[in-house]
C-alpha cells in the first residue's frame, strides 16, 4: 500500500509548507533553527524487550522474523536508528537479554559496531517462583537476600555493557489486607533499594518506577510518584523517579506530576507508552496525543525556566497485533511530533494572557501549538540529519529489512505479557 506520504508531490508540498511555517513562527519570535537544534539533540532509548514478539499476558501473535537473541535485538534497534536518527540507545531487560556465557562486554562491542550503545539496564524481580510474596519486600529473608545479589549482578552487567543507569520496577505488593505488615514492607523496600544504590558506580543513576496496581491488587510497595520520590530522596542524588505513562489510575494528571518532579530535580526519565484502560502498553500517541504534548509542554517550560532536565526518554511498550519495529518507529515519530509542538508554544503571549487571567486565550495559545501541523518541520529535520527518507516508516518498509529478517530468523516468543 502506498500511503499519501509516499508521493513526490507530497514531498514538494511539504517543502513549501515548511517555508510557510518558518515565516509564521519567525514573525512570532520563535526560531525554527533553535527548535530543530533541540529536536536533533533528543535521544530516545529503544526497549530491547519490545522488538521481539512481546504480546499480552493472554498470548502473543507471532511475527516471522521477530528478534529472538540479544544480537537480533541490537540489529533491530540499529535499523530503527537508521530510520529515525534519534534512537542510538537500546535499553535492556536482564531477564530477556541473556548471553550464552553470561558475559556482556561482547554486547557492548556488538552494539558499538552497529552504531548503538546500551542504555538503562532493568533488573528482574518478578519472574520466578520465589517471588510469590515479593522480592526485596518479601517477608521471606532468603528471597530478599537473593534479590540483593541479583541487584549487584545487574550492576556488573551494566558495567560490562557500558550502561550508566538502572531502571527499577518492583512488582512487589500484597493482595489482601492483613497479609503482611505494610510498615515492615516499607522498611524492607528501603533496605533493598539501598543495597542496589550502594552497589552503583558514582556516575550511575537509579531510576525508580512506580505502579499502583498489578501484579498484586491490595498494595504495591512503590504505588505512586510520592513513594518513589520519598525513596529517591532518602537514597540520594543518584536516585530519581521514573514515570511510566501506563502506571497511573484513571484521570491522574501526569503532566502535573512531571512539573513537580522537574521542579524538585527528581524526574529521572520516562517509560513511554499509551493507555486507554490500565497498563495497556500501546503505541505512544495513538490514544491520547494531547497528554504526551502536555507532558512535553511542562518539560519545555522547565527548560525555559532554566532547569537542566537531563531526562532519560525510554519506550516501554508491548506490540501484539502490530509489527513491533513499525510500532516502535511510529511511537518515536509521535514523541517527536509532541515535542516539536510543545517547542512551538508562544510562551511570550501566553505569559501576557496569564497575567490578565485570560483563561480562554491562555488555553487557545496552548492548543494552537498542539493543532499545528509539524510534519513539514520534522521532514526538514530528517533531511538535515541526513536520513535517507523523511518518512521513517516508509524508510523501514522500503528497506526490505523485515523480509530479510523473516527469512533468516526463526520466530520465537521471548516474553509473555508486558506490564513492566
Ligand atoms: Mn515501565
């Protein structure tokens, strides 16, 4: 199928549209050169666990050619990077990224050869019979000890892969009131995290994720940003909060959380995905593009206020009915779209409208940026970045990569269910 974006006329029209955009925003005092400079600098980490057949907890629809080994995953991420240019990093999940001999220096070397590096390393504390009552919060002392040993081993793996950050999601919790002492669990939580924190190198960062539900249903031990923030503050400078967009109760105002964490210097990063009902791990920007725009709007606002945000942007998605690589490419495109729009908010006129408490116009100014078609800007960006096609999805589809992978690889299931 040839989508409209594939036609030559469309490319020509897009060039003209870029010139019009440039004219319009120059008049407003917004420099598109600066906007493009910021967009070129953005780095999005690709999830190694999402390039293979990931699926849902109920099952996985298989794609021929989906990555099976860690080497396949590096190859897939390198292909995505070839199309996008802002994704030279692969985040790793240790459970699903094993090597035959347990050594990870070769992964680093292989990634480097492919123009990639390894980003955030995620320990696993939820797959195994021993985790019935949790990991570091478990009332069973030997489980807590073996989890701590796993943490220390994850630091070794991170070192070997050249990674500087650890992404920690704890699946710990209780399913019934009375099951365990919540106070004792809180103390065990801190003790376990401290072991991880103390094992890290001085230049490493701990990103602590939170989630209010699943796989336990009465309590989770890090249920919300407040608990993550509290633990990070107690741990020290190297610990920051990781926000997974799917890990909130309905109607939570995530952009406000982002604003508060940025203001406190404690926003470490994102696990981007989109949700409709729960932790759905869908393609970012497909269900609620306004939310991702408003999140970026707070990030840009913090930058404008002079805050050094230093955020690790990661995807944490699970692709079931869509092809994984296409789903990931589309997600990153949607990230860039939201970020570009948020950079186009006329903040000078917004400040003036706010000063007059002009509620309606203030909102219109924000929505003007959201409604702006930034496709010509992103096409121009990709041209300037030297990408071989201004449309990353078309670039990938026309490359023959998927067909080649389908011939060379055997389909395999790596994981059952997303939700981390
Ligand atoms: Mn996550």
